């Protein structure tokens, strides 16, 4: 039994069957990659996992509990964090403030009104945010405006913000899209380090085969809304069906 | 001190100093001089400065922090006023219960309005709030006449017999604070200067200082951080496990209560209210104040309220004759020409000046007058530096 | 039955004005993505174009009429419009009488230019700024325009009559076989409605059947793609803004005989027109027109005596009430497209 169990999930948009009978099982503390050509339904699947879309059929269980019908913030509070394709951070705030927000969310829940306390006097929060920034190698950027950073730094910050919530499952949506090679390699190293050092499951949607084969312990291939195969990376590389559907296309 | 950091404490002390010494600061010109008409240190206007300051501070808590632009905030001010005047008519002429009543009524009303309007965001939110405010105005004007007095509004009349007052037969009640009449003033003559210290002004000023203090605390609090996060990125907000809805509703209600507080204070000062207080132009005015002063800054809204109320009451009184007097030293033709150029922007045309000023601020100074001040400050500093180190900044090669 | 027909007719002229303003608002919003709070001011400027034009027509010089004397026994001085000198008295008077319809010719170029200047001079710089900024700057502009008009024309409404030929009323009741005088309707309002219908039809036809319109519609649907195709969409959008301004201006010109123009008429209509646009669905042209007429008629039904006896004050709030209900139940409005201003 994996930490995330997707059973028979289907989703239609009008006449288009975006997802049909998707089954997926992500093992705890592993790195699981979901790959597939454009339009294979990867993003739709991801959106079904985090509450942005509600599938028409099937079930999505996280740690034995259904996530269906819950709002994004409720699912997040269950322990699922998501990293977006283009970094979603609080651009108007400083880096430290960005990092403090998930720390508050972890400690105080979805809504707690603390309108009179001084946020900088919440020692535990500030310390946690600072140590998290140190982990992300951003200790020198505390007071920078988040929007003024490079894309690579924004990505690091976003991943750090997700980790600050100590999630059990981290979902990444093409985390290296549009990045230079050096930034991509940095991100791979960061993710490897996270997976080694922390008690965390990572599910990653990716286009870049280099990223996938450097990280994943298990791979699911989606094509036209249905899973083609699910196997270890070595077997996927040589799989004829996959070659036909996916690798052949990019070769 | 007071749980504020050094910079905020400084600001708080400066504002306290300015409001307490306002009767001096606003009356810099001798009574007999031609400039006396620029004196703003009379009770009525000073009260308006601080009361609309409160209104704008509250509006800024919503718009400045969350970015939700309400175009119907005057409704809460109006509702607060009606609540306060009924408290005075029926229960007591003491202003404190009346002000509290204003805050409570506005708070309840803003919970209802906010609950509905906040289901949408962006322009839809603006239109919804506008629709609610216009509806309140129309209702106050027509159907609700028994409660609101319709077009003529409500005043304290000689027939009103509040429960907790011992008025003589036929005596018209006056707003007071434990017996101290709001209109009571102490006048100080120093040479050619006349300074007026009005009871009502000082009460309103103290309330404003409290409101200002609370707003600083909210800005610096975890709650304030969450509100700024909502403005910055709602998607990341919900994917960080935070529910934006109760945050925005709380901000909306706090902001509505500030408006109610301002409404209650207005009634405490002049004991009357009419539906025009809720008209959408009044809502537009608080938007102008906040933007003009500096949205999202602490002191900006108060500044903006001051500037607009000053223009409304002082600039609007300058007429053509006054202008001719000013430019009398010029040759006749030139004098007429200058008056012709300046006249459209003052007197009854002060709205034009306001509109132009407002546009310039939105286009060039998104941080309002506060940002303008900061830029000038920086420029002066840099200029000073450049002079000091003038020789050494040459490229050394 | 008569009462219902009468209310529908009564709603039509206000509905026409709403529809025309909302149409222009939607054109600007749909093409440029700008929320224009100054659109009401364009309506008002249109109305004052009619005032200006009729003032130009009546420019006069003083002539001493020897045949008559004033009450002091001096020869009477009369103001003779230059038009009399040019075309003779009868033609001159006829032209003056027809000032309002004629001023359309004057208004269209003026409004096109005003719209062009507004877009190039101000709005252009706000395409990439938040909607709140667009609302604020156009709100400021609206105040400025309003005050400028007030400075030149004063604060009082200026009566601007329709041509004599349309001064009377048409007895609809008699025409439809009811008793006479039950349903009477001023001619000018019929004209206004027909005029609005023609303008709306022309705008739709223009968008539907011309290449220009096709590109603009494509731009409304997906701005970036059309930009990528190498079509100079910005220039076309500028023209669209001029067109929207002209539509608002024409709505204003023709409305002058119904309601004497004053400097704040634009704002009065704008608040309601925005509600209309939202009800119709932000970015939907048919939605704007439909909602305009619907709300106009609804408003006049709500002001029937029978309705007011049951629900007093309903006529004052009906539009807002409908808007609130629609926005909460159908967040995209009656005919709104997906993805337009969802946030």
C-alpha cells in the first residue's frame, strides 16, 4: 500500500477524455516520476491530486484518507505540498517573509487571527524560517524582494517554502522547465539531497529525461490519459511501448 | 515600547505630537493678515481631519493590505452614523455609547456584506460593494425613511428624550462626554494669533491615535502578513494550507468597523446624519484619500484625508477677487491673464485640481505622497553626499 | 395588458442608453482588457457636443430692426444667427431646429479624436498594470473631464430640445386597438430606440463581416496569438477605442432631448452601466446589450404603482439587487465567457 493511491480516476472536459482509468501507487519515501508526451494528462492528474479539479470517477487516497471534494488548502494541511511549473511565490514580500508564511501555516492551521502580536517576535517562526533559508543556501537574501530574484532562486525559495511545512508528499510540476542547464543540475542536486535527508515522498512530473533518470526510483508513463506502464527506470528505458509513445517522439 | 519597533514608535510619537499641537500648527498665520484664510485650525475642520483620517486608515487596512478595492465603503460610515444617532436620541447623549453603537452596527452590516461580496474578487468585488452601497443609499433615501429620516436625515430635536438624561422641558440635547459639551472650546489669544482648543476635536484625536496605533499593530502582525500574502499571490496562499476567505472577511469587517467608528464620531460632533453620507461619491472620496496619501503605507491615508479635506474647505473658498488681490502687484494685463490661468483650479474648481493630482499620483507615484516625500528625501540626501564626496567620485584610473 | 406594454416601452429608452454605454465598455474591456471608469464621461462629452453644436449654429450678430421698437421706444435690437444670412431665414431656422440630429455629424469625429487621444495618451500605459490601477486612473480622468465640462458649461442642466417635428407623442394604444390615450409615447423616444438598435446592429455587423472586425474578435478571444501572427493588433485596438468612444458619444447626443445634459450625467449612468456589463457578462457584447435592455425594462416595471405598493422602493434598488443575485449564482454573468476576469 503506497502513501498515495490513485484508483480508476477519469476526467472529461466536454468531448475530450483527459484522463481515463488512471491507477497509480506511490510508495512512501520514494521518488516517483510521471512522464508522458504533451497532452498526456499529466497536469490534469496533478490538479486532481491537489483539489484544483475534481475527477468524474475514481478515488484518490492519501495515507488512507480521500482527498476528493476537499479544497486546496485542506489537502495541503493533510500533508501534500505542490511546486508549480512557474514558481508561485509571494513576489511583493521579502524572502524571509515568504518563508515565514508556511511556518505560520504549519503551526497555526488554515486560519488563526493574530492581529495584535508582532510577527518578528514569534521567535520559533523566525528561527525556523531562517534555518530553512540556510538549508536552501539563501541565508544572504533575507531582505530581498522575492520578485526581484532570478528564476533559479525563486524555484529554490518555492521548494523551501513547501519543505517548511514538513509535508509528507511533495508534488513537483516540471520543476526545471525553462531553466538553464546549470540551474537544472542544481535543482536535481537539491531534490536528491531533500530525498536523502528527509522523511519525504516526492512525485515529479517532468519532460526532461535527464532529470527523470537522475532522480526517479519508479516511473509511470502516461499516454492519452491512461497509464502505459509503471516500472523501474532501467526497465522503462528499454520498454518498446514507451519508445513508441514517447521516446521515439523526442529522439 | 508599546510593542512597537523603533521606527514605528517614532512615527507614532510624531503623529501624536502633530495631532495634539494641531491647533497651533494649523493656524500659522496672524488673524489680521491676508493669509489668515489659509488657517485650518478651527474646530469643525480639525475634527474632519481626524475623523476622515480614521475612515481612510480603515479603508487602507482592506485595500492596502489585501488589494480588495471596495467602492462602497461609505455605506459602513453611514450605517455607523445612523446607529450612533439613534443611541443618542433614545438612550444617552454621552458620546461613548453612541460611538460604540456605530462601530457595532457597522461591524454587523459589514459581516453580511463582506460574506457575500468576498465570494468574488477583482473588479467583480468592486462592483458588488458599489451595488450594496448604492442600494443602502437608495433604501435610506426612500423606504427606510422611518429609520433614516429619508432625504432630510436625522437630527437631535427638542422633542427627543433620551432615557439616561435629565433635560429640561423643551431643551435640545447636546452631545457630551460625561457632561463636557463637544462644542466647548478654550480660546487662546497670543498677540495677533487665535488658537482654539475644542473638546470634540481632542476626543476625536485621541480616538484616531488609538485607531492609528491598532493599525500599526495589525500591519506588523502575523495576520497582517497573511493579508499581504493574499494581495501578492492567492494561489500560493491556498497551496500553503491557508484559507484566504476568513482572512479577507476579517480584514473587511475590521475595515467596516473603522468606517463605523468614523461615522459614530461624525455624529458625536455635529449630531446629524443624512443619506448623502452613503452616496457612492463618498465612497470614491475615501479611495482618493488613501491613494493620494499612499496606499499600503501607515501614515499615507491620514495624510491624504488631510490634504483632501483641506482642499475642500480652504482651497474652495478662494474666489476671483482674492486672486486679483494676490496678483495686484503685476501689470494689469498680466494680472488678468494669471488669474484667468489659475482660477479654474481653485474655488469651485478644486475638484479639478484634485482629479489631476490624483491621476498624477496613480501614474507616477503609486506610493502616493508618502513615496513622493521619500523620493525627495533620498534626492536631498544623495545630493548632499555627492557634494561632500564630489572630488572622490571621479573614476580613479 | 396596456400597463405592461407601457412599461416595456418606458424601459426601452433607458435600456437603449444602458445598452449603448455597456456595449462601448465591453468593447474596450474585451479588446484592451481595460476597465474604463471614464466611459460615462465619454457619454457626457457626447451630450455636450450636441450643446456645443447648437450653440455654434445659433451664433448671432446684432441687427437693429427699424420697424419695431422696444418698450422704451428705441429701435429694437435683434440677434440674427449667421445661418439666416447664409441660407435665409426659413432654412436657417430649420437647421437650428434640427440641431440635435445634425450634431451627430459633428460628434462622431470629435469623439473618435477624444477616444484616440485618451488611448494613446493615457490608457496605453496601463495595459500591463493591475485592474485596480486602471480603475483608479480612469476614475481620476472621469473627475477631471467632468470638472472641465462644469467649468465651461456651468453646473446647471442645459435644455436641448428635439426638432419640432418630433416634439409630440405617438398614441400606441390607439394603433394597437386599445382605448386612445392609454399608451402614449413621445416620438423622440421611439427615435432613440431605433437609433440605438441601428448603432448596435452596425457595430455587430462591422465586427462580423469586415476583416478588421474579424481580427478584433480574434484579439478579444486570444490576444497573444493574434499578436504572434504579426498583425498589428495594438493599432486596431486604438481604433476600437475610438469607435467605443464614438458609440458612447452618440448615445449621449441623442439622449439630450430626453434628459437635459449636466456635468454629472456620465457618472450617474456609468455606475449603472457597470452593473449592466457585469450582469451581461464581462467581455460579452451580446450579453451587454441584452442586459442593458433587460435591466432598463425591469427598472420601469419596478416603478409601477402596483409593484411599489407591495414592495416600496423597489425601483431604486432593483438593478443592484439583480446584479448581486446574478453575480452570486452565475459568476460569469448572463453570457460571460470562460476565463475572462475570473480573478
